[in-house]
């Protein structure tokens, strides 16, 4: 059983799919590990550390993946990359499948058995494999650090001989994993924090972190959660009522952090141009949803836009801005999943096709797109 970890080819991707710790554990499962030279550098891991953990180093991507049974990646491989994978290889990554059906078809036609880590069901057994949580938690933390760095004032209240500095007001929109971590981080920095979400369950979580919950709590709100615990797309009427409440609130905020997402849908637009214009000079909006269309009308992927003195921060790949930590957690998520695909006694791959984790994440197999949400039959 050969497991390969190539360099991520996307220049905007500093994370890596294995760490010395997970290499050791994969070796413990009976695997031969090949890491491409330099794969860990952007995450602060030297080649020698991978070697010391039991990996072999390969000079090129081609040498790394040649005859590999499993390829571990952060991002979905491009056709150029998987041209060198053997047919039938398992490829496990954050596949970004929504809207990318052609790329999935290409992987299927190349004979790859691909798994999307972000489709892992949110059940207790799979918590350790939950990449959305492990990465969103870091993004929420980093959003506050980025927001505080762009904000030209202090976050906590300070009473000094030269006068009193007021605490910054931080408003977090979307109180899922990223939002809750943003709330906790902003509170630790001394900000006065409020938050909103469309899921009623979020209210108690927000309050338990010491922040105030702001939302229109009507009948629609009370039922606005799917059985999977995700947000539903809200009606136009609800969105209008909520926007009016939020508009009045945003005008008084110093830093707004938006994290609102709906799986498989464009991010809801929550902060309009007018709302940005209502904010004070020097205020900051950090849009964590920028790669999914953005929660703020004015945000641009990969840019800090300044509009009438308000900065709108739209960094791409925010977990990658904490690459060492993000890789460490992502690699552990991957290891936990790989462990379920291996027969430990035989030290060989033994994928249980009827396992709900496999069924939920497997995108392509036997030359076809097999996932019910992405297969042509479904479309
Ligand atoms: P997400 O990344 O899909 O979305 C972020 C947040 O935005 C969510 O809380 C969502 O409700 C909110 N949102 C969507 N539209 C909005 C709007 N118009 N206005 C305001 N907020 C809006 O969510 P997530 O971080 O993945 O978390 C979703 C849920 O899953 C949470 O309840 C979380 O606690 C739960 N969860 C469960 C597990 C588990 O059981 N293993 C693991 C992680 C998360």
C-alpha cells in the first residue's frame, strides 16, 4: 500500500496533506509513504522531518505519485497532475465539487476513485475527519486577527493617564464554526461582541460565549435549520426584515466579520454598499465568504478594498494564512479517514463501500461520477 503526498500545485495553497506526525501513523498502518521534496516547506515542515518520520522523498510529482494506491492532497488535482496517477488510485482532498461537475467527470474518466473530505457527514464518528470544522475554526480566529490589524485603533477598552480608549464593537454574521471562533477571539481581545445567524440553535451558543444575539426571531427563523444542522436559504421577506435590523446595527460597528454560508449555494449577500457607507471611517469588514461569492457586496477575492474610508478585507484561503496549524489539523482529519479504509491486520486497503462515510464522500468510481448530488442522473 503506497501513499503519496505531492506538492500542492496551486500557488495560493501553502497547506500540505501530511505532517511528520501523520506520516508516522500512516507507516504504522503498514503503508509506504512517498512525499515530494518541498511539500511541507510552506507549512514550516522540512523534508528531513518527513524522512525522519519514515517517508521516502521523491524529487518530482511524477516520481511521487507513480504507482501510488492513495494520493493525499489539499486541493482537487488538475488533469495535468492526475495524468500521472495510476488508474484506480484513491485520491482524497478538499474537492470543491459544487459547480465543478466537468472536473469531476474528468477524474472519473481517468479512473480515479475520488473522495471529497468536505462532504463528510457531521456524525459523531466522523467529527475527527471534519475538515470544514478544523479549517473554519482557524479562519474564524484569523479573521479577527486580520480585522484587528487593519483597524487603526485598539480593540480593548483602555483606561490610561492620557485618557480612556473605548472597546471596539465587533459584529459577527453567521455563528457556525468560524463565527463562534471569531466571537471567542474578539472577546479575548476585549471587544464588545454581537452576532447574528439564521439558525435558532446559534442564539444560545452566541450567548454562552458572552456575545449578544441580534436577529429577527419570527416563525420562519424558528424552523430555519436542516436536519444536518446547516442553514436553509431564507425567504425574500425574512431577508428584508433581517437586513433592516442589521442595517441599523452595522452603522454602529467598528469591525464586521461575515462567515455566512449555505452548502452548495452562493453565499448570501448580507452587507450592502449602503451598509458599508453607513459605517464610520476606519471601520473594517472581513468577508470570510469571499471565495463563495461574498457576504459583502463590495468584497473582492484576494483584495483589501477601501470604500469611503471603510476597508473590506477579502483574503482567499484564510486557513492557509495559518498554514502550519491548518496543515496539522487537516492532516489529522485525513489520517482518521484513511484509517477507516485500511484493513489493519492485512495492512492493505479494504474500502467498505457500504460505509456511510465512504458513501457520503465518494465522488467518482469505476469510470463514473457516482455521488448522488453530482452524478449526471441527478442533474
Ligand atoms: P457554514 O459554514 O455552512 O455557515 C456558517 C454559518 O452561517 C452557519 O451558522 C449558518 O447558519 C450561517 N448563515 C447562513 N445564512 C445566513 C444568513 N443569511 N444570515 C446569517 N447567518 C447565516 O456552517 P458551519 O460552521 O459548518 O456550521 C453549521 C452547523 O453545523 C452548526 O450548527 C455547527 O455547530 C454544526 N456542526 C456540527 C458538527 C458535528 O456535529 N460534527 C461539526 C461542525 C459543525
